[in-house]
């Protein structure tokens, strides 16, 4: 019998974006906008992305290195306050193995002409398949991608 384990951890990441809370919120809530930054690595092309952005709606993303392990994200939106807050629960799989279950909160706070984003994740990391440090690093990469997407959209406008 395989030994099972769970590690509980919380991390918080704060970022400031040169974009209004409405623009940052749109980058999370619109499928076309989110597709520009959410897959983590540029070379990882999603094989599936579904977004039903409403309380009770789901988001699913399957991505990963070409020909490699599928990284599957499956979320349920628990609370949405336009331009202010997004709360969702999600689990992550590597191929068919569930590696974590988390509660994530995105807070958008006006700061000057921009937005301070506070991302808080409370996770249960399962059976040693991943660590909080790996998840936090992946989230930081995603939030860097969000910054680039917002800057690109502003330059194109």
C-alpha cells in the first residue's frame, strides 16, 4: 500500500500593475484575455481551455510541454466582486494524478492609476507530488505573464 501524505501551506504574493482594476479584472474574467497569460510557460500550448466566469462556474485548463505530462487545472468560482475580488477553489493533476487542492483569492486594490493585486493561496499538497514552493514559483511566473499581457494590451491600444 502506498503511503499517503498531505502538506498544508499558505502563500501570499503582491504585485502592482500599471492598469486599472477593471483592466486587471478583465484579464482574469475574459477567456481571450486570460488565454494570453495563464498557461504559465509560453511554449506550453493549451490542449483545453474552458472558462465559465460566474459564481458556480468552472474553468478548466490542460497544458504542458509538447508530448509531455499534462498539467490539468480544474476550478470552481466561489465568489466574484467585479473589479475587486475573485475567490475560487481548484485542483491540479499531472496526467491522472491529483497533486493538490487549493483555495485561491485574488484581491484588486486601486493604487494611484494602477492596481495592487494580492494573491493568497491556501493549499493541500498531496502525497509529495508537488510542494508549496513549486506552486508559488508557478504562480509568480503566471503573474509575471499577466504583467506582460497588460503592458502589451496597453501598448496596442
